[in-house]
C-alpha cells in the first residue's frame, strides 16, 4: 500500500489499526464498513494450530453478540464451553456465593474458550474480505501528523490514515509514540496458568477461591473433563510450584480446591505471567484512539478484561458510524470525544471494582474477613443483588447498536 497524499481529497476514509490481537482484529472487521482498513502487527497474522497450553478466556453475552455481528461466532462456538454455574468462595472467612443460570433465568453465564480459537476465527473472516489489508511482522517506528490525517512509519511502509487505532496491548508502542499520559504499576502478584484433566467433574461449573495472597480459578474448557487454571499469588510461591513435578503440583492443586477436583493430571506446561495495572488518562487524540489493553489493563481475577476491550470496539464503531451517517468526519477529535466520554465512566468503574476485589479479597484483617463473609452470604441469599452483579458481568449494562 502506498502512502496517501494528504493534500488530495480522500474519498474513502482510511483506518490503520496497530495490534492484531482479538480486540484489534474485531475492530478491523467492524470498522471496515466505514472505510479501508489496514492492520499492523509485530507478530504473525495467520491461523495457528490449537494447543493444550493455549490461554483460556471468558466470553460474556455482550461479546457473543459482537462476534455474531461480524460473522465469527459459529467458528468460535464449536470449541467454546458454556457454563451455567459459578461458585466464588473465600478461603479465610468461609463465605461463598453461587451464580446459577437457571435461578437467574438465562441460558448460561457465558463461555470459556481458547484464545487461539478466537484469533483463528477472526483471521479466517478477515481472509474473506478485500476491505482489510494485513501487514504481519511490522513494528511502528515513528508517527507524523498532518492537517487532516496521521502517518505511521515502519521499516517497510509509510501509511497515512484518517483514523489510527492503538490496540497493541499493555506495552503499547503506539501509545508511547503518541505520548498518551498513562498511569501504570506492577502488582505484587504474578499469574500461573496451566491445563488439567480430572477424573470427573461438573463440566458446566466455574470455580474461584480468594486466598491470602491471590486467587485460584478453575475454568471448564471444551474437551472432556479439562479445566484451565489461573492461579495468582506471590512470585516466589508460583516459581517454586512451577518447578515441582506434575504429580506434586496436581496434589497441591487438589488440596487447594478442597477435594472438588479429583484425580488431577497436569497436561500442559505451567506458565508464569507478570501482572500490571495500566490506564491511559486520555483515550483519544486528533485522528487517534486507544482500545483494549492499550487503554486499560488490570488484574485478571474477574476474567472480564477481554470483554471490556470488546466493548471499547463496539462503542467506537457506534460513535463513528453515527457520525458518518450524518456526513461528519468520524476521525476528528470532536467526534472521538464522544467515544471517550462514553467509555471513560464505564472503564473507571470497572477498574475500581477490580482493585477493590483484589485488595478486599486478599486482606487479612479480621474486620475485613468478617465483612467479606457477611457480604458474600447476603449476596448469595438476595437474588436481586445476584441479578445485578450477573447483568454487569454479562455485559447487560452496555447496549451498543452494532448491527452493521
């Protein structure tokens, strides 16, 4: 693709998305109806074989609707595991709460699916359209601004666009090149992920326990009696457990799940990930916008991070589409401010909730333990509170019109 001459009148808007992860690829498939889209990614942009060690992600109802809109849900659903029970318990106080889809009168609480399944489905769909151009193994090196556009320079390309979308993750190069002011810090915890197989289980139930220094989540996945494990704790503990033999780690895991999982077999490597908090103080500039982890990253304890990023995509699309339908330049700062206003309140609310859960769920003071017990037990008995919490987690608070 040749760089556009910014002195000429651009009849069809051009959009460059930096970052070819789930959020960036979803944005490409939605925004293609507004103009010509180019996706840049420092890695590869081709489907990969599925692997037992692939990261497991939670998908809520709002994300399912978005995937249906762009035509990828049927490919994802084949490998997705629906769950209708979610049990959350507190190791220190003994309190617990259970969410049951039948009680809440909904088909299920959502799905768990491999990250690579979603990426493959999105890439397959992108391969079926001519409105999206992909440049893999491409790194942004510089940004240049013009009066009515913005140019991304790489070692091989010079691409000028009306709208530049940053979706290149928590360590966003584009965010830093554009100079977005950002709050960030590292959590004292890390995350360990692995996949296990058990003798028998309730394959439609997800389970999470809050403990003194982190959380342990067991997430049902598509094949047989398999679970994805996400365990957050202090780095030195996780590093020790990572070095243990698979049978020793399986026994440890079985003891921490109170015997709920039986005959545990570890069937994938145990991988460690650092955890960090990132929040851009502003979400937009003239002709540039952030979405997903480039805009906000937080602790994975609620499993909502991807879903919040997909809501960014839905919000950006609805704002831009409405402006285009009114013959307004959707890439101008005044229009993009509508997206920022729409998302900021919701994102800040989400980040505050996660920080409160992470601190309150692991604090050891007797008063906080008593408060957690009372809060969990009360919420478990009051259906209307459960419905509100479930509605938020399922994306029910956010009703973007994303029909393309």
